[in-house]
C-alpha cells in the first residue's frame, strides 16, 4: 500500500527521474541503503523503487506506528519499527533479517534521522550508524546504495517552511532524482563496513544531485570502495 500510494502521489509534487549504474541491481534479499534529508524522501524513494518493480520492507522510526491509518498500513505491509533508546531496539535487525531471508528487499536509512532545520540546499549523507553494517554482516546480504536529491525542495526548514514547501510543490514541480549504484559486499569490522557503506551511498547521492557532472569549483567524492556483487 505505501509503495502504491507513494507512486501515485510523488508525480503530483515533482518530476521524478530514476537512474542506475551499469551494474546496478536490486536482487531479492538485498539491503537498500538510502540517504535521508527530508520528511518527503521516503515517499520519493518508494516511488522510485516501485518504478523498478520493487516494494521493499522499510525500517522506520517506531513512532510512525502510532499514527492512525498509517500505523495499520505499516503493520499490514510487514514494515519494521526501529525503537531507538529501547533496551530491545536491536530486535529490529532480527525482523529485518527475517524479511531478507524471505527474499524481500529491506530499505534502511543509515543516518538514522534527518538534519535539523536548514533551507532547501542539497546536503550530502551525514555519518551512518552501525545498524546497516551489523545487518549486512549477520545476513551476508549485499548492500545496494541509493542516492536521492530534491526532497528538500518539497519539505525542509521549520514547520512553517515545511508546510509552505509542501503546498507550493505542485506548482513548482521540483526535479526529484534517485540514483541506484552497484551492490557492494561490506567487509571488515562494523566501523570499517559502516564507512564503506557511507562512501557508496555518498557516491550514489552525488550521481543523483549532479547528474551532469561536478559543478564549477567542485569535485566528485571518491569512488566507493568495495567488492561489487
């Protein structure tokens, strides 16, 4: 339901473009790792993945399960609540691992949250938490890096700015871009694997944010290091 709803609504708010690396692949049982910059980017990512025939299990903040209607949809579709600060928080990785074992793709946001405030300026991925690396190590699943840009042009800033952005987006029709990189196998200890995943997602984000190459005075980030699947 969430993927279908996102696919129907996102084109109303902006122009979505989805691209893949030549080796980009969304194989069953993969972890999709995306950058998180706005309250609107989960819908954009879900819409992009549905274009590619994928409806993932989403790992998301447990508070969303308390929202009427949305919470029931999350339960029905088998998404995974993440209870940060709870003694049993690590159990969400077990739930995600079970979904991977069933051949589902699992969408995870390595940053664990969105930036505070700010304007619509595009932001690179912030440091990742270790949950992504731990999930990949426990399951052996490949990690598919996904970069998205443009979400902050729909929702960013404080409450008033977010409402204004959402209300005017259908008129502005901002460019929304999602780029999917080649899968990587994370290696090393959690810190090393987390850094590897961060580089891969940053490279995918750069491809989404700068589809025509680096802007004047800027250079692209280093190519992600990791063994391609």
